């Protein structure tokens, strides 16, 4: 696997792919490790997770630099991502025992009936490159602490991140085999999934990858959680604080160079404030600094790969050919590296890519709508259902609208974000299952009923 720096196009490092024999050995190690790991007192598993948080914090700059080199994340955003991973570890180190406490049920006199939570075994996690540390810790912190063991198949452009994450667990003191990275291409995922030693799978990534993993897991009757794409609406109502909405909206679209599943992608604006909002929004977008991800003053780095930038630009061109107007940006930047400028499209016609596909880069599409009803209709007019954000001075109106949007989470006067304390996941083509919080740790456990007479 070859890591390539998207800011320069230069090779970073090459990693030897794991062979089928390596994978076989890793699965044996995972199976052996599981037998002992599941018997470890939960408190000890929580303590190891505390250690992992410490390792992450100690090495945050080093890990952020690997992300910057391999996928172009600006260094400050990388450091924040590592801190968030440590927070996720802290959360489960503090709360796993409560979340996994047996639940007692009403039962006839003289009997005790409860649900206990037991781990399933080795879980295969197929992960994307966009938040290369956070996506992994989001699954690993709860699932491994619940007593499962983890097998990571990371995206092929971030092998250095995969190796570094395995090292975090080793340095934290985890036994061998409890967390392993498999450096394999995606066409070896099915073989691993079909193997009896793998008990369940989770995938964060695109719809086609999710469908493929779900189909193979389905044939083998294995549980899956899928965290897929999104095209989140960002609804601005006529009583919204427009400065706040424009500033937050610009950041919600452009952080991580726009490569976030929960980025605001479709801006739906009430007609009475449309012009005012658009002016402010475009000013905010144009004030973002694009450049070298190693530079601490940079807001927007390169796209993670040249081919991904080419795909994004094709979506923009097809949307413009269909009638959309480019207000700012719209062409790859005239410099070395995969740099695409923050872009705003208006007059977006129905059915073009900016309307009904996910734009996984710094391109915002803006619509004008007549009223709340039209805003809800436009917000729901998508195959996706991940997150949504609604802006209004009236909290009750905001909640009413937020409740009518088909999404896994809706935020009023706030950008959509994941937080270890609250469930995260999608509906419709954004996937199924939940990560984080109590809901997340309950996804890969056997909820076993125990009846004692
Ligand atoms: P991707 O191409 O689907 O890749 C994601 C992972 O799946 C990679 O490890 C990839 O391996 C693997 N993969 C690809 N095709 C596969 C197949 N047919 N079978 C098994 N594994 C396969 O997605 P991406 O471009 O890295 O990430 C962007 C997508 O992820 C966007 O749609 C984004 O919205 C979504 N995402 C969702 C969430 C969420 O929480 N809902 C979070 C982040 C990203 P290779 O790299 O080796 O191909």
C-alpha cells in the first residue's frame, strides 16, 4: 500500500500488503485473544482504555502529522481529532460498567430474570480515510471494552494511520491479538467476512461498500452496523441569526476540506432572508484559508486523493451543465496538489449531482424556499438521512421542523456533530445501527436472557 501526500503528490511511504496467510494468522490470534479477553474483569478493560487515551494525548501531534501527510487534514484539525478519540476512550472507560450492567425484568415470585451483555468475538471493522483515527476509536472503544476483539481493515490510502492505531493499543498494554490492523485491499474483505472466526462487521464508508459488506454478512448471517454517506440539509428560517448561521454553515461545509459524512451539504434558505444569508455565507466561505495542511493557519487542506477531487469536479461540472450557477470557486486550484476551493452553487436544478448525490468536498448547494413546509419537503427530498441542522430564533419552531426531518440526528442552532455521549447513525441510505453512547456499546453484544428459578 502506497501512501501519497495529496498536498504535493509525493510518495510518503510504502507498506507491504498482508497476504491471505497473514490474515489467517491474525484471525487465529484474534480467536485465541478473545477467549482470555472476554474473561477479563470489565474494570481492567476500562483501565486499559484509560491508558489508550493517555497514549493518544501524549502523541497527538505525531498522529496528526501522519493524517496530514496521508490524507491532507490540516494539523490543528488533526490534533482536535486525536483529542476527540481520547475523549471517546475516557467516556467508555468511565461508563462501560454502567452501560453493561445486567438489566432485571419483572418475573414470577421466586425467580430472577435478567438480560446480561456478552461479547460476540472478533469484529471486522472496515473504515474510511476521512477521520482516520476517530472512525476507528468510535467503534473500538465500546466494542473492545465490551469484550470483543477488533480487526481493522482501514482505507488503502491511510496505511500509516492503521499501523499507528495498532501501536496505540500495544503501547497502552492491551494483550496481543485484541486489536489488529489488516493491511488488505477491499477485495479481500469478503473472504474475511465469510470466515467463521469473524463474528460481526461494521463499515463506515460509501453506499456501494456498505451494500457489499452487508450482502456478504447477510449470506453468512452476521450482524452488521453501517455508517454510510449523507447529504445533510442546513435549514435557515426567516428569524435565524444570519451571522451565526452563515459562519457556522461555512465551517460545517468546509471543515476537513468538506470530506465529512455529516457536513452540511444542502443549504435551504427562507426566501425572506435568502439574499442576506447568501451574501454573508459567501463572505465567510471566501475568508477561509486554503493551503498546506502542515500550516497551523490553514482552514482547508487538499482533497484526500487526486481521483476524488476529479470526481468532485465532475459532479460540479455536471450540475453547472444542468443549469446551476457558480457563485464562488468551482475550478481546481492552479497549484500543485489536490486543492479544490470552497465553492458555492445556486439555482441548482432537480436531479443534478449537487441535488441528489453526496458532494464529498467543499461544495455547498443553496436553495431558496417559500416557507417551513417547503423547507421540510426539500430537506427530506434525498436518498440520505444522516444529520440535519435547523436555524431559527424560535426553539419550539426549530424542534418542530427538526422532528419532521428524516435523519438519524437533528440539531437546532448548532452544526451536526458526533459526541461520545449521544447515539450516532443514519436512516435511509445513510445506513443502520448506532454508534457511541449506550446504544453503541449494545450493538455487538449478545443480549442474553438469564432466567433463574
Ligand atoms: P469507501 O470507498 O466506501 O471506503 C470505505 C472503506 O471501505 C475503505 O476501507 C475501503 O477500502 C472499503 N471498501 C470499499 N469498497 C469495498 C467493498 N466493495 N467491499 C468491502 N470494503 C470496501 O468510502 P470512502 O471514500 O473511504 O469514504 C467516504 C464515504 O464514507 C462517504 O460516502 C462518507 O459520507 C462516508 N462516511 C460515512 C460516515 C458515517 O459515520 N456515516 C463517516 C465517514 C464517512 P479501500 O480503501 O481499500 O478501497
